[in-house]
C-alpha cells in the first residue's frame, strides 16, 4: 500500500507536520508496517498565485501537474490541515486551485483521512468541516477525520506522543480506515 501524506501548511515548524509524522509512525507500528509513505512538503510546490490570466499566458505549472500525478499514483491519502482564519492555508489553496484546472476530480476517488492540529481548543474544526463538505465535489473519499485541539497540552514533544486517551483512540480509529480497502 502506498500512502501519499502531507501537511497542508508551508510552515517549517508546523504542528500539523508533527501530527502527520506521528500518524505515519502509528500507522506503520500499529496497522501496516509494510505501507509505503511518500511525504510531500508544500514548499517544494510553490507556484505563482492562480489566476485565469496566468493560466492562459503560461499554462499549468509543472509543480501542479507533479502533485496531481502523485495523488493518482497513491492508494490512499493522509493530510493534516493547518487552519488559517477558519479555512485552509493560502499555500495549500493555491496548489489546490492549480490542480483543479487539470481535473476537478483532483482527489481521484482515493480514500482519505484528514487531520488537523491547532493550538486552540477547537482542533481545526472549521478547516476539517470545510474539507469534508467540499471533498465530494472533487472526488474525495474521506474515510475519517480527527482534530487535535490545545496542541501544546495534547502532544508531548519529548516522547513524540499524544497525551490524551481520546485523541490516541480517535487517531488510531481514523488511521485504521485506510487499511480496510485500498483503492
């Protein structure tokens, strides 16, 4: 099984990247140690801000095509969304917008688990809700989601582990949904 994984943030100190790395470790140790993960960094996919004028003048950037192809070659997708003002980051929105010009069904019917980590108590609820609501329009098959709120209380940086039993259980349950039926 090949899982494409990324934090939908361009912060080099992203707590969502930390959550993603933790989730990958748990998946490999608890669910399928043979799973292959390809982890993408949004900073490797910087492009001009999408506009129809840019698209008409220069076409779709190679970075958008590469990201789209990586989705297509995966069996499943694992994403941890940073929340900026209740929505996705500008960095992710730009990549998403460019890919949607290749094909509106950019998630390509891949099974997905979406996560969010937030220093606030809501655990990225706004960004998770928006992604769950929009996924069907873009051929997304979200199997599970989980937001970890109050991140700095919920994650022990020294041990690299979540601290609250409910988060530990819910993350494990969410990850297990990817092992059921690979695409």
